[in-house]
């Protein structure tokens, strides 16, 4: 039988330190036919030189796009919209290491005639805290799957674990992704409303946290966790994005917008709307810690 063709989409930016490990692990995937599409997002280190060498060595397997710095999310979405057709598609970070059966495991689970997204757990190798662990423990899996399946405007799987089939790719091509949403958030939302998410509690990827990640796993240490939240929300002045996600649901999937989603989308329009959204947060089955966190961020307009 012919092997299924899988187009791996990788956005790179100043990743020369780890990119060899990742590209080599992608090219060594077993049981599938790999096409690697790379877009460099304006690197200023040796990343482009390394990519060029792989392109010369594997001209039939690797396609490279070069461009200005537009941010990792827009860079990934450029690849989604401009990559060559395949049977399946996957996101890849520049600094992880994949096990040889990562892609084949996903393909076997979503080789069906409906829009399907596969995502998995992560084996985290934290070079900052000097330890290794599974991102989601066995005791957390059911709660995590509930969040992913029922609250896509709050939680989504990590993009580096995502693999999707051609049926879901067709849905992605129909709509321009909303500004402000990351590539993995948007893909998860489209899968939620147009197809289905299949989550694997196992992991086939070594996720490297080194302090320079565009996004990173939440630290286990309480002190480091608080430092990360403070830096993210109050130093870098980032927002959680729930309201932006709910605005997008209202616009693109209005039939799915319930009272909670509508209230989160407009909570900044006045005190009445904020009170209503504050109340609706308590109706969510996401755990009291998450509810308190979201309410606190809402008060600081970081929601």
C-alpha cells in the first residue's frame, strides 16, 4: 500500500540551537511519506543557513518559504494556507524532538471521512527547572479532555501535537483565521464546530522548555508559575483571549454561541455586561481555581 502523505508545517525563528534535532526527528518518521514545509519568520541567527542545507540535501521532501517577521501564529497560518496538498497535516515547533511513530500514530486514529483533529499529551523536558514530566497526569486527563471538548474558548491542546486530515483542511481553507487568535486556537475551534477532536493521553513528542519558547508549558513550581503569570499579564500586558475567542465564535459559528459565550464576548461594554459574564463564569465546569483565575483577570481587563 502507498504511504499516506503528511505535510509538516514548521515556523522557525532564531532556532539554530535546537533545529537540527527537530528536523532530523521529522525526517525519520516511519510508516508515512513526509513533506516538510518551513517558513522562516525573519531569523537573524544561523537558522536560515541550517534550513538551506537541509533543503539542498532533501530537495524533494522540503519546501522553504522566507519572509519578514510576522509572528509565529501568522507564520503558521501562512503555511496552512499556502502549503502543498496532502492526506494529512501537522504543526511542528522548531525545538522539540519527535518519536519515530508520532505521525503514524495520529494518522491511524484520524484516517476517516470526516473533519478530525488529533492532539496528544506532552513529555516535557524542562531545561529551566531541570526535570522531565508528563504535562497532563493520569488524574488530570478526564478534566483536560472535558475542557478541550466543551470549552474550546478556554482551553486547547498544544499546537505541536496537532495532526489533522484533509477533510478538516478543507474547512480551514474556507475561512480566514481571525486576527489575534493563534494558529492552534483557531484550528481547535474549527475542529470543535466543524468536526471532532481526538485526544491521545499518551505522548510521542519530547517538548523542550528552555526559556526562549514562543509559548511554553506552565511551570510546576508555584513561585515560577506566579512569576510567569505576572510577566505575561502585567509586564508584557498580554490578555487571556477568552473574550476574543468568543467574539470569533459569535461571528463564524453563531449557531453555537450560548449565553455564556455571548456574555464573555461583550463583557467590556459596561458594568452590566461584566457582572453578567462574572456570574456566567461560575456556571462553567472547569474547576473553581480556573473560575477564580478568570474572574480575577476579568477585573483587570485581561480576560
